[in-house]
C-alpha cells in the first residue's frame, strides 16, 4: 500500500486492519486516527474509546518501516485488551506478545526542535525575564515597589537581546595566551 505525503485516516485504518489480520488473524474492530500533534510518543491505544493513534510527525520522520513496528506494538495492546488480559507495558504477557510478533518495546526518539525562548528586560531596573511565548507584561518587582502592586506602563517589559556567553572572545584569548605561554620554551 503506497501512501502519498500525508496518508488519510482511512489509509491508516486499512493499513492497521491488514496488520491485525496478518498477525492476529482477525480484522481490527477499533478506530484509527493520525495524531498530528503527537510529538512525545510514536503512537497510543485508548481501550475505552477503541481509538488507535499514530503520530504523523513520527511517520514523516521515520517512514513506513518504523511506523509498521509502532502499529504492531499498539495492536498488541489492542489484542490483549480484546482478550480481557492485562495490556500494560510492564506486564510479562504483553512483553511476550511483543517478542512473538517482533514488535519493539520502545519507539525511536523523535527529535524535537529546541524550545524558543523570548527574552524581555525591565526598562527601569534591568531585570531579565524569559518566556516561551510573546507576552505583554510589566516588571512585577518594579510594579510592587513603585506602583503599589498595580500595573504601570512605565515598567512594561521590552524585548531584550540574549546575554553573551560567559566565555566570550576575551576569555578565549586569555586561555589561548595561557596555553601558548605554557608551551613556550624557557629561555
């Protein structure tokens, strides 16, 4: 089954159903869904709703082969739940089933981009703040001290440049100079 760039939920169901028939001899009786925002796990199975989700970012990164393995792992959860048996990760029967079907215990890590930090500084006291998103705040310390704890636009945080790394050019030059002096031949 060849998929385009982003396969549909129907494609995922057909793919999951084929794996269930091949490995367990029965059709998959749940629902499947691509999880477009699932970045921390490769997939999951929710027994209460019967929904098996596969991470679309994971599929895009590692392709069909790795996604097959993850689907098979989630189908092992589904199969044990369907049989009325424990289906937790640490259950020996679950681990035995994974081994029998060649499914991995864990997924490969999905590299995530480093979080973006927005840096701000108080125009009055210079205190620096960092947030994961853009904000329109005022310096809490200055508002408490000079405005009785109320918002005061004089202390509105302004975007700030990142601080230079403590080992700047001056420190690097000092280290290089020290190394050069220690390697020099004594006269």
